[in-house]
C-alpha cells in the first residue's frame, strides 16, 4: 500500500497503466478480430454412410484407401483452438455417389462443432481432397451348417458324427461375390479328447470350401457366428441274447437241442441304462408247438434308450426235440368250461384225434381214457349266437410229464339261454 501511495500521481504510474491498456487491447484484437491464427487437425477418421442402401444395389465397399483426413485451418484463435479430431467429423455419402463396382473417388462432408460460426475461420488445406474406395459386387448366400468331430472318445464308448445336434441348420453369408462363391458350407469343429459323456456347449461357425479349406470371414457378414452344439456320446456293451422256452407237450428244456443265428449283440446307451442290462430276451418258444423241429425268427426289440449297434435286426432260433415218443389218441371226452351266463353252448365236435408226447416208459402206460379235452368259452360274448370255433386244450390225467403237441379247436353252437327256456315252456303248454 505504501508503494502504491508513492507511485500514485507519479509519471511512472501513468506509463505502467498505459502499457497495461495496450497489452489488453492487443490481446483483444488478436483473439477476437484478427484471423491470423493457424492450426492443423490430423487423422480425422472417415465415416462411410449409406452402406445398407449400397448393399441393396448389390454393391459393397471392400477397402477405404484413405481412412483419415488432415485439415489445416486459419481463423480466429479462440474459435479454431477449440477444434480437434474429437469434435470435427468426416462423412462420405456412399449410396449417393456409387453406382458401379471399381475404384471410386468420393467427396466428403466436414461437420464442425455445433456452436461454431463458419465466418470466423476457413479451411486452407485438406488432405486428401477426396476419399478413394474400392467397390465390388456383393453376393448373399444361404449355406448349410454341419458338425465335425476331430477328437476322441474313451474306450468302451461310441459316437456317430451324424448325431451332431446344432442350434442352427443354415446361415446367411453376405460379402464380396468372389469370396462368397468360394464357400461350400459352414461347420463347427469339436476337438475334445477321451469323451465319456455327451458334450454340450457353444462353438464358432467356420466357413469352408469344397476341399475343406477355411475361408477368412473378417470381411464377410454372417447371420450367426456361433451356435449351440450337442454331441451325443454313448456307452457300448456286448450282451448275450436269450430265448425262453415254455415247457409243454411232454417236452422240457432237457429234451431239446437249439441253435441261435446270433449269440450276442452290441448295444449302446447311457452308462446308467446299460448297467442294468445283462442280457436281451428275444422271445418265448412254446415247446408244445414243436412237433419234431421248428425254426423261429424273432425281431430284436431294444429297451427304451438303447440302440442296436450290431446291424442285425432279427435272430433265428432252430429247435429240435429228441428222446421222446409220440402217440395218436382219439377221445370223445370233450368238456365245455367257463360258459358265459345267458347263453347255451352245444358241442358240435363229437371226437378229436390228438397227439400225445412223452418219454417211452410213460407213454407205454397211456390209454384213451387218460385223455380229455377242455374248450374254454370265456371269450364268447354273451350276446353271440351261431356256430363258432373255439380253442381247445388237451389234458392227460395223472401224468404230468407227458402232454399234447400242436394246437386244437372244437366247433360249438351258441344260442340264447332265455329263448330256449321260453320255447320249452310253450311246448309243454301245447302238450297239456
């Protein structure tokens, strides 16, 4: 304060004040009115507009030769000093300028900050003056997607490449025609080692040529670049086939010789499913229907969740009876059993010739009185009438180790029981 008081009113104070005013005035003029400031904005990125519209014309830009632009500006310092590559943009209207394939020189637009007055500066230089691009014909194709397994499964396990389950069957590929035309198909590749269970996950989609060469897809557009994949891996097991014999006709399993065309079968499934399977039953053979020898063919039926990997679909079983004697017996002892209520059954068949089989010693004791026939009518409908054939079962009294062979039936007349009773009553009245 003392210094100021000493200066106040002195010649030096007026000189200092005059200098200060001159500096302020110079700065004001320099900043606000004099267009003598220069600046360079380098590497402004170029943005291409209208590529979707271009693709509708079957064209696409495959290369932008000039990816950036450099601008030199002159103007009011306060204005141009605020400009940089973050708030100045370069755009090219591709759809409005491109009409054919080939190298094209395109004009571009410069967008300045929104609060900038164009009267305060000017562009003294732009490099390049146009944007050079390479335009090619565009193609869009739909290609199929398949799965390829290049890994391995553990011993005792099985896979089938055809079992690949993909989340997408086809994809659409768009891009340069010469490149798209090289594509034969798309694929996903699973490369896992020693698999012991099904694999599930997401894999990238590859584009490949007909000879399996991968096609670079960095310049291509894919409708989907990855897909969900399930690759089933199954446990395999070899199990024996078993045929069941129903004893009858005097024959037991001790009296037969049989051969099977297939002894075992290779099956696959989950480890849990196969752990409970020790054999596969192919069917049952009724020995009462085997006279001397017969051949039976069974279709192999797999349990749920099990796949037959053998390639065989049927098995043939040859059966031969040995060591037994057969004798024909005629019997008139035919009995109707399980006759439904409301009907009357009259036996039409009076006698039946049957064949009995058994060991020689027992058969020597057999007489016709030991044999009788039962016809079971339990399957006859209570409203049925007329003549019909019903199955009959041959039985031997007191001799469990011999029996009838082949199948038999008898003829029965069926009528309504109530109608018969009313008819008898009318006859009795007329006779009185």
